[in-house]
C-alpha cells in the first residue's frame, strides 16, 4: 500500500477529496487516483504542497464520516511524493491498526494530530468545507442558516448583521440552487454593508454554481465599490466569481481592474494569483498581469511567478512569457531579477 487511494480501498472505505489550499473545491476520485499514483501533477499546489481534505466512510458498517486534513509534499514536477504517502499510511496503521473508522480515544486523537502530514485549516476554510459537505451529502445546514435566510429575505434592517455567523454565509453559498438563494443575493447586493458583503464574497469564491445573472450583478457591484474607494471589497468581489461558470464576466472584470488603481496594490496581485489563476490561462491577460506586476511591484515578481508556474494548467503559458521579445523594460528587468535569483539558489 504505497498510495492514499490504495490504503482507503483496502480498508473498504468510500471517499471524497477536496482541495483546501487555494479554494475549497472537490477533486473527483478518478483524478485523485491518478494524482496519488503519480500519473498526474497536483492541480492546485501552494509552495510545493497539496492541502487536501479526505473524507471517508464505510457503507457496510454505516459508521459516520471521518476526515483527514493533509498537507502532502510535492516534488519539483508537482507530483505527490509516494514516500510521504507511505510514511503517512505507516503512521496511521501504527496508531489505529486496520480499522480506520474505529473509535478514536483522546490520546489517539492527539497522536494523529501530531502527524507531520496533518494540518489544521483556518476557521473560515473549515466552515466552507462543512457547508459543502453537508450540501453534497444532503444533510441539513447549520443552525446559523435560518438567520441568514431571514436577513437576505428582508427588505430593510441591512445593518443588523452583527449576530450572523460565518457558517451561515458559508451555508448560503453552498446552497445557491436551494431556497431561491441566488435571487435573494442578487436582490440584496445593492444594500449590503461592506462587512457582510466581504464575508459573502469569501464564501462565494469556492462555488461554481454561480449563475450568469448573479455573476453580472457581482461584477457591477465590484465596479461600484471600486468607485467608492473600497478596494478590499472590490478585490474580494473579483475573487467571489473566480469559480463561476460565466468566465467571460470574470475575465472582463479582471481586465477592468488591471486598468484601475487596484493595479498599484500588492495585495491585489496576490489575490489574483491565488484565486483567479483560471482566468490567467488567457495569455493576453497573463501578459498584462505580468507587465503590470513588473511595473508596480517589481520585488513581488519572482514570488508570484514561482507560484503561477507551479500550476500545471499555467506552466507552459507562464514559461512562454520568458521568451517574448515584445515586452516592456520593466518586464525585462523583472525577468532578469528572476534569473539572478535562480542563480543565487543554485
């Protein structure tokens, strides 16, 4: 048993895998089997690691679902290291034996938590993950959901948001196709104060079920918030539609923000690299992104270049930028800085 999927299958467990690094998003089992067996690179790397949530259960015994939050190292090609998977499996077997769904004592829980391949997700990521899992497995939402429904269904009292829990916003985002939630959000966007709007945006960025009407309304709101000088909110609203099906709307908003004052903000570039990498598969946008980055935040260029070139879907297109002859002096300087850094590290 060298891979995680081999291990789970031998333990007669069914499972689902989610990326918890850049976004909270499902990885289908056939793709993850290829990743675990080194037939495919991990699609969403962060600093040469895969951050995943592995939820598993045994149908025959009808036991509850269990979850491992794993931080697995990747090699220079983006492949999940087999030796790390084997080490993790060995540690789990030593701690639990062959029954992965057995009772876990406090002492055993502590031992598993100290495993070097286990990580603790942020409170926000955990809330979004829980909301997605409950929705996927047709479980009821959290106790925060009724209050968020009441808030988004009202036509007044928009300032009464202080008692709403983050979990409620996560539940709302995970259930866009239930309870007329997309339309409720559309109707509320013009009235939401900045704080609940930012919280909603953080939860929406993980959802691919965002319809065209909602994506258009969010893009309009992003433009409005930028005009009001609310740059953080405008950036979060761009992120919020990064996973939406209407990619043309997201790319148009990204293009508009590239031409705005946001292009002077270092945090904006980090947000785009971390959440909007799919839009950067458009080579024109990718080039504009690198040009703006080089002109506005030269010292940040090597770090974000390294981040984007590690993403399998972007690697060839990012490397192609190094070979372009038509580029600004600033981008040429940034590429020179990149190569000088590589020489220092060799």
